[in-house]
């Protein structure tokens, strides 16, 4: 695709806290890639950019020097919502239905747009306003107001139902305009004015798959691994990989082993129920068992005796052992030892201590409730584990209940069951959490990243300090 492609965040970014505190929503992992990379690869985009929260812009620029951040060039631009998930040819089909100077909407949110000139600049300004500091200020106020409610009012206000059968996309909660049709009724006033000022064509895209909650990423992960495999031209074993005698491979036609990857004796790779992708430089140690669909990222290590079950994605430079079921590990995270993690999303730079376990099924088999954007949601999921934010650390023997959310840069330990929600920058054991001293948290993050040859530079430090500020402004409710 020769058009400039711009991936953007929208107002739903807070639903993906704490995972999205330190990176835009479109950088979250699903399958073997981020949302952004999946879309760009689908389109074969030659030029691309992003629109995101201002405080994240320096970090995005450091991670991807070739991307244009928070600005748009002249010419026609294809805008794509960063939480859009497409399978097969769905993205091409969606864009083929959008005319020049047109946009597709679902509820109160833009799914995709194809605009140019003043219309493109106006649209970019509109999107930027949706993730501006003013928007973040309002969010902080809402979260603080909830914390300050009496406990009995929190419990009444806090339970929200989330759709359990589709993407759960709803309408925007504020600044609606009343129009002549159902689509217009759900659109914000500023967006309607933009449409009128530039004579844009509006089309409904209610069938688009816009993910609104972290547990939906976990749900979709097995199918995304399958889709990634089908779209990849690579099959079989790279000439530079090493597969030792004694490795058992079932469904070998559904297994990819990348360059310099190593599969040691006694390992079992069973792709009879879904593909297995072992990326470049990864190592699978003796007697590990992997049941597809599974993705293992570059230079990651699957430890001896590990049980990596269906629907699991392991990011780059991770070390994973024990039993893991339908869980996503972002880059640079470790769970090296025995213990179970299931139906969960683990952020970057997380370390899970030996013997730690999470529950992903309640004893009464009822739907799991989970914290999201300051309130407790009824997820509609019978199987749901935990969400752990970037830079969090769990001591040995930690016990995590179903539906637990552990915030950014928290360090928790002890064998008591953790609270359902652990605020960012928390330190201690269940029931006795205190704020984690910022200087110590920063120092730990720097030591951990530089051990992996990732420089903890000013961009990382500025994001870290911004999250400290946000945590304080939200009364430690993120």
C-alpha cells in the first residue's frame, strides 16, 4: 500500500490500564505481533505513523525510529483504530468499502478513515483531542471520585456488565450529538462537525471487531496465532536451526522453526490442534511440551519440563517454565519456574517468582469479575486469570485469584491471596500494601532493562515518572 497509514488510539485507552499505561494500546501484543504491526503487515504499508498520548510519544519514537509520531503528512491517509482486530482479508475488505474522504464508524468510535488534505489534518486533530492531557485530566478526576465514594456506594456503582459474545463496543459516554439516524445519534458533536465541514461520507461498520477490554485480547489470542500462521509464507525448519535427535513433532506441517532456533532432546511439539511458531533464536529445552496454537518469540527460552498449552504467546527475550495456558507474555518477561499461569496477560519486564500460581476458574464456576478503568466489570468469562502491568514483580509462592489486576511497577510477595486490584507502584504482601518508593522502583527498572542490553534512557524515565504522577492524581486507582 502506497498511501500513508496512521494507527491511532481512542478514548478507550484507559480500559487497557495498567497494560496501556506505558505504551499505546496499538502496541499491545496479540498472537505473534502487536496490533499495529499486524495491520501494517496485512496492508504491506510502505509509510506509516501513529497518533497517541503525548507522554508516550518519545518512547514510541525510540522504539521505532522510522515511524511518524503525532503528525501527518500531505496526501491521502488511511487512519486505522489501534484496537481493530482483523482476520484473513477483513482489513482489505473494510478499506475497499470506504470511499475517498470517507470513514467507517461503530457506535461512537471511528474504525477507519480514508481522507486527505485539510480533512486529514482535521481528523488527526480530532483524534488527538480524544487522548489529550485534558482527556487524561477528566479520567483522573473520575477515578479519584470513585475512590472517594463510601465503600457501600463503590460496590453499587462498581459492577458493570461487559458483553461476553462480541467485541463489547458501546457508544461514547459524552458529547453525543442527536442526528437523523442511529449512527449520527452516537457520534460526538465534534466528529459530526468535521464530517459536515469536509463533506465526508459516513458508513456504519457495526461488524468491525474493536476490542474494548484486556480479556478480549486473551480470548482472541488462539485464533490470532492461527491467522498469523496462515498469512506467513514460512513453513518447516530453517536451515540454520538445530533440532536434536529425540524431539517429537506431531503435525510437522503446522510447525515453523526459525533461524538459529534450537529444539533440544525430549521436547514435544504437538501441532495437531493448531500451529506452533518458534521464532528466530528461541530455545526449547529438554522435555518441554508445547501444544499448539502457540507462538514463541525471538531469543526466548522455554525451560526444561515446561508445559506450554494452547493459545499461549511468548514475546521476545522471555524465559518461561512451569505450566502456562492461553496466556500472553509481552517482551522481556520471565516465569522461569514451576507454577501455573492461565488465561492471563503478562506485561513487559515482569518477573514471576518460583511456585507462583493463579486461578483462572472460580470454585462455583460463575463469571469472573475484573477491575477495569476504576470499576469492577462482570466479564462474562468463566475462565479468566490475571492482568499484570509492566515492570511488576511477584515474589516466590505468590497466589493470584481469578480476575486479579496487578498494577505497573508493583512488587508483591507472600503466600496470602492478593487483593483483586493491586494499584500501580504498590509494595508488600496482601492486605499490607504500601506505596513503592519512586526512586527504588526506577532503580530496579533500570537494572532490569540494562541486564537485557536495553538502555533505560530519558524517554523511559519520563514515561515512568508520568505514570507515578497519574497514579497519585488518580488516588492510586490505576
